[in-house]
C-alpha cells in the first residue's frame, strides 16, 4: 500500500515539475538535455504566475491554471517560430560557426594534430559531440550533398571523441543513443548516490523533519489547499493579521500543493518526494546541461557533471535538513542553469548545435532567473556573486580578442561592456535594497580562522566540519587542468567568487564588513557555503575531462572502451573520497539528528495527529502549540488550529487563550474568547519543545487537570482534549 502511495506522489510530482513548461520547451526546440534541464524552471514560473493570476481573478487553485497558461505560452512561441528559425540557421549542415569570445590564451582548431602541445587545451581542440548534434539534425535533408556532409562530420567527430578513427566507442558516442546513455549514466550515479544518502539521513519517506521552518512549510501547503488560493500573499498572510498580508516566496508551497491535489496523498510524503526529486534529478540535470552547453567537454565531462552532483556534502543534502530550507533548495537546484545562460549571453559558450539562439535566450533568461528568484530571493544574490565576475571575465577575454584582432571582437565588446555595466549597477541596487537590516542579519558568528576557512572551502567541507585534504587535492588538480587545458576558465572564476564568500562567512568577525558581504543571507554560514557546489561540481567535471584526454595521448589504450570505463571508475573514486571524509561523517551525524529525533514531533504524537480526522469535526478549531509540534495538526490532520507557526501575528483573544485556556472554567473572559474563536478542542503534547524550550503556551499545559477540558483520545503521553462548557461574562453557558 505504501508503495502505491509513493508511486502516486512520484507521478504527480513529475507531472507538476514538467508538464506546465513542456509546451514552451517543445516550441523552443531545444536540444534534449537542455530541454530536460529547463523544463522545471519554466514550469515553476508558470506555476507562480498562474497562482497570482488566479488570486487576482478569483480562479480556484488547481493544476489546470499552470497547464492552461503553459499551453497558451507554448502556442504563442510556436506561432512565432523561434525554434524553426533556429533549426534553419544553426543546424544547417556545414554552416560556418560564429566566432566566440574565449580565454586570452591561443587555442587550436579542431583539425590540429591530436599529439600537439597540451598547453593549448584539449577540450578546445575538438568539437566532440557538439558538432555531431548539428550533423544528426541535418541527416534528414533531401540533398545528397548535405547528407554526405553530415556523414563526414559524424565520422570526424567519432575520431576526435576517442582519438582513434572509427573505434566502436567513437561511433557509439557519435549517436544520439550513445550520448543519451552517457547522460543517463551520469544522472543514475549522481542522483542515485544523493538518493541513498538522503534516505539514510531521513530514515524513511514518511518521516517529518524535526526543524523550526518545517512547521511553516507544511502548514503553508495546507493553507493554500484550504483557501484554494496559491498566491504568495496568501502564504505570507498565514501568520499575519487580516489586511496585513506580506509577500512570501511561495513557489515551493505552490508546487507541493499541486502534487497533493493530484496524488490525493498527504502533505508530508508529497513534500519529501518533491525535495528528493529536486536533489536527485533537477540538480544533476542542471549541472550536466551547464557542462554540455557551456563548455567543450566531451562525454566524460557530461558524465562527471551528473555523477559528482553529490560529492559536496554541503549541497544538496544540507538544505534537505538544515532549517529546513526547502525554498532555498528549490532555488539552488536550478542555479547551474543561471550560469549556463550567463555563459551563452556573454558568448563564452562554444559554437555548435548546443548553442542557444537569441530567441531561446529571450525566453529562457526571464524564465530561469524568475524561477530562481521566486523560489527564494537569496538565489538572486547567489547569481550575482558568481555571475558578475563571470561577465567581467568575458569582457576582459573579449578585449584581449580585440587586441589580437579576432573577427567581430569589437562588436561583441560593444555589447558586453554596457550589458555588464548594467548588471553591476542593477545588482548593486538589489544587493542593498533587499537585504535584511543589520540587527537581524548578523546573528551567525564565524567558526574558523582564515586559514581554516580557506582549507575548508578548497576541500568543499560543509560549515563547521573538518578539512579533508584528498578532496582538496582533487579540486586543485582539476582547477589547474581547467586553467591550462580548457577554454572554460570562467569555471575557475565562479569557483573563486563563491569560495571567497565561503571564506568570509566562516572567518570574518562580526562587524560592518561581515554584514556588507554576508548580511543578505542573515550571515548564515550554512546558506552561504552551500553555493560553492554550483561552481565546484562543473569545475571537477571539466577538469576530469581534460585530465582524461591528456592521459589518452600518453596511453593510446585509453582512447577506446578502456578510457570510458576509467572515466566511470574515476567518478566513483572521487565520490568515495568525498563520502569517507571526516567532514561528511560530521555532517551526516548532524543531518540525521534533524530527521530522526523527536524534538518536534514524536511517533506517538504523529500517530495521534493521523487519528484526529476520525474524532474532530471538519469545522472545529484546535488550540495548539507550534513549538511542541501540535500545530502540525493543520498540515497532517487537515484541521484548523489556533497557531500555525511559532512566529505570528494574532488577535488579543488568541494570545489570551495561549496563556490561559486552562482557566476557561474560572475566567469568563477566557470562556468568551474560546467561544468567539470556535475553539472546541486542544492538543496537549507536554511541556517539551523545540530548541530546548519548555511550556511556552502555559494555557495548554494543565488544561486536563483544571476541569476546562476532558481527554477524548490519547496515544502515549500525547492527548486530544475536548473543551467543556463554561460560563461567559454574560452569565450564560458556552460550549
């Protein structure tokens, strides 16, 4: 039975994450991997947009809203013919590629001898499967000449991919099935590793994360479903007084609410499976799309980008537990696509069939950037930290091209300079306008010396965990390989930018400089250090690809199947190096505690909540304490509760009941307040609370002993109580 429930939620989650954006992706006629990677952010933007449109037009919140909006957008784009123009222009067999801005070093052309100087860069020397994509798209042409051209291109690519003309592996990788198999293998290794670690951390798909934020996230999903309104203002209004609603980034809650609707299953299971899909599928696909379209890495690089998706313990696993910051997880899982689009915008992406056209960028840039921002606004700051240095690097590289009189360098520079300047000016304004005030943004202290912070960053150690030199050596080696043998040096720039902020948050003392650099994330070390994975994984992947090509020159046996096996083996070895590090062990212990403890909700309390719908009427209101988990009756039991979250605004009557509900028999004002708010039941989960607090709401602690209520259901020490009739201020009996 549980298997069927899981399958129902899994199918529903895949549908919600992909179906709304599918018409748009098909209309853009993207390459398969790029299409798979961007369909989630496109769907996400449509979900968020339809939620706000539904709120304005009073349309009930269902999955039909984003589906219809997606069909309309897809139809408009199809009519505009953006994909068809790309097919005619970019995929024309034998078409001369457009020059691309690249690093200042000279690079060889694909026709150079494979045994030439390694310093010129192996991945810049071969078109690999980038060119073969164009060849395959041209194979259906009516002209026999174009067919011959496509066949010749395919043969050439098979040669350069393996350095051995006509090898079986080269021919296999020169086919769509071969490329698809490579990508699927990378996804299976990386996604599978993250899944196994996540399930080990959680202890099961049905468990409730025992963290502060999870109370809000689970109850916010129920709030959307109860009101039939998915607006971000509706979610923000869950903890405010009527008329004082605020915006809250609700993309996570909108997405999960649709999954619950479609599957008919509970919120906890839907939340957990959406979380796992983001970490095991969306994140690796985004990494592979970045490496596939943004670099000239070959199949080994694409494979490694997916396979190494979980090598940095900080992400995605820590965001599945710490906080629990599920909206931030949603945002960062799409962050590699932001880097991918920046690379294409500033013309650092290689030429070939994977290159995105202006029309495609015109749709994808607002969609992907919007999805990242709507999932969590701090994703915008992450994009600025890595994206701005990348754009500055592109300006410098293009300026060098201009000095060396490369074709069209002047035109590219004329576009890049004002674009980069605009992003810097707007980014500066966003950085200061939308960050929290200093009083609330400097609450996290440093926990390492500068030297320790540098080594922790280089070794990809999560916040406040030990250094692990073997992984640091691999990172340094791959970074060196990218610098020497790749034209994708912007990967090093992105890594250094994220690394600098990682060092700052771990080591800077609490002062104005720390606030200036890290205040946008509340100076939270955990939120900041996780961004390192977005740059580190592609750096490792491309570096590994370069190293394998160098090795293949020295050892010809590696140019065939043996080399492919070695690539897989090296990915597994790197995963093992990270998995058995002391930092991973320390992190695992902490993350497990966030899932397997009973600090928020014990097994008995969860069992009682599951039984509530059989006892408590649908229109009843239950007095609860969010600090001891009883307020999760809203999400789990689908019953109205007095307090949905620890931090909230409420009428004076609510605060009166929180402190004195047990006096309902003795205090007529309390009796009236309970009657006015419709409080018929109360949950007593004892004085123990999250974060070592105790008995915050004193009115619920002894309610069964004062005669104000009677126990009607009990599991272990967890009790459901029914309020007894009491006398109000007018002398009449209430209840």
